[in-house]
C-alpha cells in the first residue's frame, strides 16, 4: 500500500528537493564563501565599522589608567596628610625653638598657638631672645596689630616663622637658619672627664677610627645632617679617641660625645645630629647595613 505522502517517482523527489529557491540559496552561499576567501570583504567591513565608531569607544587601558592615577593621588594625599600631622605633633610637643626647628622638615608646615610661642620665647635667655626678635616688638605684635595666628614652615636653610592676620597677610617674618638654631642651644658643650663618667653613653661608645670610617661612608646628604655643629671639634684641645652616642634619643636630635685626651686633661665635647642620620650611622657601626 502506498501512502499519500510517499513519492511514486524519482523525478518527483528531485523536483521537490532541488527547487529553484533551494538552488538560488545554494548559489548565494557558495558565492559569499568564495568572495570572502578571495577578497576578505567581511574583515574590511568590520574594520570600517570600528574605525567609524572609534571616537565613541574608550581608549585601551583608560579604565585601568584612571584607577591607577586615582590610587596614586590617594597615596600622595595620605602622605601629605601624614606629613602635616607629624609636623603638627612635633610643634605641639616642642619645648624649645631647637626642637621646633628640628621637628619640622623642609616642605612641612604647621601652625603654632600664640600661647605656645610665648612659652618658647620666654624660655630663652634674655640676649638670645632679643636677637631672635626684640621683646617690645613681640609685645606690639601680640597687642598692637591684628595678628591672629603663627605659621611655621620648614626650609632647607632652617625654619621660617610667619605672623599672620586673619586674612593671612604676613606682618612679620622670622627666619631661623641652622646656625641660629645651633646658637639657641644653651647646653654646656664640654664635660671634664671621660665617656664612662656619663651613664647615658654606656654601651654605645666606639673607637674614633671606627666612628669616622663609618661616617665618611655615608651619602653626602646624610653626612651634612649627622653633626650639626662640627666646628666644635676643630679647636686644638687634644686627640679624639672615642665617640659616644646618647641612648636616650629625642625625636629630632641625638646627642653625641667626642672624648678628647689632651694636655689639659680628658674632656668630652658634645654635639648633636639629626635622629634619622644618626640611625643610619649606627647601622653602619653595628654592621647591620650590608
């Protein structure tokens, strides 16, 4: 029995399968494949589209570059904030102009209260205070002007202090050079005796040859900050035999003692160095910086 949907002849089967529509579609498909293989027109078409829409698309890496710049900016702002906080803390804890000048590094700045400035000024001996700023002029600044705040800025040469009005106009400026700051140090610079007589040098005494050998191996920028007043060591008082480093280090300065043997007996000449510079020297002396 033959079903109604079965073909009764092969010609009828081919006629149904190879209709003109099917042949046309096959020809178009073959032509498309061959032309693409020969002329790569599809790649050219995609490239032309991408070129026409290039301005509307982000540059390669823009997202990552933007994120990297944002991270860098945040890190830089954090550094500035931390630096200012550090300078503010040093200024607040300073008990002398020496500590104030040594605690605020070049590029750092902070405010200091008028009350605190008066305390630092009154702690100076009369001749030194007058050299810094005449007392009557200071009285006039605090009472006869519109001075509202005091601003301190670290400089490569030392420290600048500005007296400002409420609109930030400078009415007086004091520049403390390194020499001036050193002269503000009223501590006795010479001790009659040896380093063993000073308990704070115990355990941190080094032969002079070892000390100066390690010192001269430091970078120039560190060497210039290591001994604040090296001229104290120049007078002919005798031969330096040993050097001691004060164990109780302040945040800014470290006291050092140079033991001298001479015709006038044994003595220790005191001088100071920047804390960070002395730490580098100690690393060289102890052999940890290798």
